[in-house]
C-alpha cells in the first residue's frame, strides 16, 4: 500500500472522519473533548486542511444545511481510506513532540528568585491536579459512552491521559516539598566565595 505524506492536522481529520462524516465545526468540537490534550488543531488549521485534502481526493464535501444555516459536511473517499490505513499501520515513522510550558519554566527556574520558582511549581501542581479532576468528571464519561458503543481505544487513551496527569500532579507535589525544605535549610555560600576568618 502506498503511503501518502499527511500533515499532522490531516492525520487527526482523516481519523475523525473515519468514525462518521463531519463538518469542520464538528471536527473542532470533537478535538476539544479528545485529542487536543496531545494532538491539537485550530479552526485556522482545520478548514484549509480540509480544502487541501479535498483537492488531493482524500475527502469529499457535500452541502448539508440545517434550516437557513449553511453547512458543509466532509467524508472520506476510498483514496482517503487508503491514506489513513497506510498512516495508521506505519510503524517506522512517527512524530514525538511534547510541549509543556510549566516544564519549560521549571527548566529556567534558576533565572528566578527561589520564591518565584517555587510559586511556579505550586501553580503547576495545582494545574495538573485540576486538569486530572476535569478529565475524571467531564471528559472521561464521554469516552465511556463511546466505549459502550464499541469505540474502545479512545477510552484507553483517556486512561493514559488521566494516569499521566495524576502522576504529574504527584511529581510536582514532591518537587514542591523538596524546594520548600531546601528553602528552610541553610544554603552553602556561592561558588568562588571564601569564608571570612582569621588570617
């Protein structure tokens, strides 16, 4: 099977269209409740990509108005099905990119006063705690509904996400405790200084 080079946005679009035809608006809404936590796409990416996929013959569009509101619904073509299958079964090439601004700020923590760096760690711990709670209460139920209808693998991904968020919350809690303890302990003099004493 030939492999078509799909953009990162195309990959999520084709995958979502495999479940059922959708408008660009539908695609964005599904992403907001599912893949955006690890594979996002904005309206500014989705609509141009749908046009590119249509020109390439991977999707087809059809007017699907609701009342006076114009809607364009997209579905996979046989060529799109082939491209999606080729990507889903390609185990030689993949993208790994994890972007976490809290982690980036932690990396540069030495550039801040200790109390500011510690405040960032506390804020990160609160963020991961709150986001894990959001997953548990508002997002996981949608995945379980899908699993009840036969869509098992999105639920596995949600369970991974919840496990990661809860792990990150615990990690930041330990880092907060460690930095708080260091702040209470006497610190060694900066390197290159000499303790004053009798000559």
